[in-house]
């Protein structure tokens, strides 16, 4: 099964870089949405999750807030 992964980031977020590196090391392809460059996407993200912080990762319709390798790995394994 192919995972649908979207990572919401900003340019200055060190944890965003950590999440992207973690996914790349695992060989997981993902879409990146930079909410700093796309404020409309950022607003939609806040409306969807109620959270303003990044990174936020959507994995197959489930959300992970922040850099949480254990939860990310668990969701990728489903």
C-alpha cells in the first residue's frame, strides 16, 4: 500500500527539516506544503487541525503534530 503523506512546513522551522530528513531516510515520498509561502494553505490547515504550529504531517488522513518519529513510523506501517 502506498502512503499518502503531506508535510506542512515553514522556511525557518528546524523540526520541519528534521521531519523531511526522517521521511527521506525511510524512503517515504511526501508532498510538502510551505504555509509561509502559501498563507491560504496555512489558514486551511488551522481550520482543519486547530493547530498553528508546524510541522504538521498528514499520513493517510491522520495527523501528527511536531517531530514525532515513533507516531510517524506507526502510521506509515498501517
